[in-house]
């Protein structure tokens, strides 16, 4: 059952990514599905998928001129990557560091 939830969550993430650039995306259903897995054997995959979805949301919000929403989405991705305790933790920490630097650079230039 948990594997099915993971794949349904992945499908919802993919559907959100297919929305036109600059338009708000429906990420609530994917978030609800993937958050159910944060206490399961699929935790690492669900956490990474949520982080990548928030990155995509941030890029989309920024393209639509909504910088506050973009920064909020990036902050969620960064928090997910930083709290990871899986074998991919070091990679996620590097990703969080790069996103944090990019968010700071974008904020300074605006």
C-alpha cells in the first residue's frame, strides 16, 4: 500500500510540474500523499520528491513574479533537505547549501 502511495505522489508531482510556467501549481495532493510516507521505509524517496517539488514550485513562482511565494517554497525544500538522516544526507545538505546561497543571491539582487 505504501508503494502505491509513493507512486501516486510521484504522479501528482509530475502533474504539478506540467503546469504552464508562471502559473500557480496544485501541490497539495502530492504533498498530502508524500507526507504520509515520512514514517515509512519510503521516507527518503518521499522527502527528496517533496524537496524537488518545492524547488520546482519556487522556480515557477519566481517566473510568475511572486518572489515571496518562491522564497517560501525554497525554504521548505531547504528544511526538508537539512532534516534528512538517510545515506543521501550529505548530498541533500550540499543541495540545501546551494539553494540557500542562490536564494540569498536572488534576494540581494532584487
